[in-house]
C-alpha cells in the first residue's frame, strides 16, 4: 500500500470516528461538516481506485 492510499484510508477512519462522536454528542453542525468531509474523501478514493471497504468497518 502506498503512502497516498494509507493516508487516505486513515483520514476516512478518523473522519468516521469524528462523525460518530459528533452524532453521539448531538452536535448537528459538526456532524454535517464531518459527513461532507467523509463524502469528499470517499469520492477522492473512488476517483483513485482506492477500496474503502476496510476503512468503513
């Protein structure tokens, strides 16, 4: 796995964790921001052929 792929998958995992925490604390604005970031990261991964299944668990 190259550095780009590893970094992207790590950012996805971190963003998913941040999104979960925002939802659990009821911070709707932060949840929207994190969801948008996650959507962007997933789009970037798809554009570069990076499988995100392992990062989505």
